[in-house]
C-alpha cells in the first residue's frame, strides 16, 4: 500500500469528491475494476471524499456518469503537477538539472549485489566475503577489481567450482556454480579393499575380485573390511588386487520422540500489523512507533530496492515490517491424537533423512505410554547398496 502511494505521488494523483444517490454502488464498481482509493471518507450517505491516481481518475468519469453521480476534483497533487506549476520558472529547470546530475552521479556506484546459483552455500556468507574482497553496496565501479575479487573468493572456498561477476548499470550480478563433493576415484590398477560405509546387516555379497571377509547375516560397522584386496593362492604367495564386489545390506534409520499430553502452543490469530520505513543507503527513516500493539507476535521484514530500469538500482529501500499476532493456548491431546501427531513428525524426519529413492522393506515402532505423555521410536529398515573402496598401502 505504502509503495503504491509513493508511486502515485511520483506519477500524480487527485483528491476527489463524489456526490450522488448511488455511492455504495459506485464504490463496488470501482473495487471490481481494481481502482485503488486511499484516505477515503464519507460525508453523510451521499458524499465521498478520496484520493485516486491520475490514470484511475479517467475511468471514474465514465462510472460516475453512468450512475448519475457528480464528480469533482478538489486538489491535484504529485510531482507532475508541481513541475507543471513551475515549468515557466527557473526553479523547474534547476530541479531537472539537479535530478540529472544526481542520477549521473549515482550511476557510478554499485547499489545492489545480486547472487544467483547458490543452493547449499549461504548467500549471507558470500556477501560478507565479497565485501572483504572489495565489492559491496556503495562501492565506486572504478574501484572494483573483478579479477582480484574472483581470485580471493576461489582461494577461500573449496565449495565453489566457478564464480562470475558482471556489473550492469548499478547492479553487480554474481553467478556461482557450486562444486560437488566427489569420492576419491581409485584407479583400476591400484590395490584396494572394500570397506563398509554404513552400519548394517549384510544381505548379499557377490565378489568378482578379492577375498570376502564378511558374509551374509553379519552385522558390520562403518569402516569394517567387507572384501579384502588380496587373494591367497593354493600353491602361490598372496597377490594384491583391486577389489570388485556387489554388496547389499539392511540399514536402520531411527528417530525417537517424547511429548506430553498437556502442551502449550502458540497460534496465529490472523491479525496483522503493517509498518513501513525508507532506507537511504545506511540511513533509515521509520514511519511507525517502535512499540507494537500486540503483546506476542512474529515479525517478518520485506525489503524492496527501488530501481528505475532493470539494472539501475537506487540507494533507496522500501521496508515493510509485518507483525503477526500470536496467542498462547493450552491443549490436551488424547492418547490416539498424540500418537498420530508424533508418528507423523517422525515419518517426515525419517523420509527427509533417507530420501525418496531408497527401498524401505520394514518399519518398526516402539511405543511407551507414561502418566504424562507418550514416547515413540520409529525405525525404518532400508535395503541399500553399500561399500566404498579404500587404498591398500604396501610398504
């Protein structure tokens, strides 16, 4: 709403008076056509005072004429009318020149840093490291050494495969390609064992090269040797080989949770308090009182940087602060409801840990009820391919 009011000030708006017998119908038609009013006041039942943008005012004429309402402009406000008023005076040209000089001056600086391509890497971390390397909001474009910044970031981080920086207008676009962590690749000519990378029970072991140490039914831990990269001949000395095998095992994933029958929860009421502020680079002007009218609430901040064109950002941010009221409630769960609640939470946690592609073959639940609550442990038995290669060091 606040942003729209500012925009209407920039493009111009009018204060109007509408008088007639069909004021309610007039308002409803305007709403259906998405015509936005603000500072709307009623005088008696037949008179309406409001502010409306210049573009919307043109549509109002036809609506008012159709409903036989009298439409009159009380005041004209906004920059276009100010410029029109002073267009024959020197002050107009002075202001126009000042704006042009200001925009030219601002165009020499970076006012926005846009980072794309990050999924696992924190954008906040990258922003801090970019600032340390010399790229931050408010930096002169002449002082930005892109090659040096890229080199500094690459030296500090192993999780970035490629980084590119392109300055367009007042916007610095930083594109990142994350590095994928790959297991050590062992050459086929190198000697290696196969070790367990999961704690599990062996269900299948099919050795193509090497000597099986584990057998079906064995429970192994991480790091245990499953296939040894050595073959002992009947009449010859042992020889080292590159182990090759297909191994499967039952892997167990478990989560445990306890919850009380009587719980205190926080719930949103649906009441929202919106506040606004304008930030000029590092200087912020708040258009609200510090204290909220809510006693308990969550706050969500939305920041929008103003731009003239797609890549010409200004050092101005519109900040919207939304306070969502919360109330504290005491609730008592039945045994069945609490049980279902805990199971659902555990299932979501386990599915997130296991992933969608794994083959879940069994599901076990351990249930314990006390006087005050319920404890549940949920275990999934998953069939997985296991084993990873480990080099053999022969001295």
